């Protein structure tokens, strides 16, 4: 499976962006998909995840500001990011977990700056 992330860019504090991650083939909704991010000089960290039948999970720092969703018909994962802060600046990666395997997208840069 190949994952293609897009939607990053430069935005002012308080602004919004929506990231997309398109999978190269159909992904069953029971599989966990998620978003991670890596800021300069820091380790990659979990941001949000989603699977059918369960509430989405979020890291505390984005709770209430970010919303993860997926469109199974389009094989696409989304991350709606509102009220962005400079601390949200990072490369954002999407991930699919399939059994013991993990598939990663190539990353999309999000920069929050005035």
C-alpha cells in the first residue's frame, strides 16, 4: 500500500488547514489509520487515529482543535486542523497499521507563523 499525503503549507496562527492522505488501494474501515508529526529536532509523535466502531484518539495538545476523519469510498484520510499554533509546525505523516506492518506516507510540511 502506498500513501500520499498532501495539504500542508504556511498558515498564520489561528488559521486552518486540511491534510489529506490517499491510499493506493481500498483500506478496510476496521484498520487503524492515523496522523503523526515531527518537528525539527524532535521525535515523531502521535497526533490522531481513527478506526470504525471506536471514537477517534487525539494527543492532548490538539484535542478540540483537530478532527480526524476518513472517506472509505475515496480511500482517503483527513486531518482538519483549526486554531493552529506555532507549536503545530512540523512535517505531518499519515500511517496505516495492517497487522504487524506499518505503512507511512511521505509527509507534508505544516508551518504556522506570522
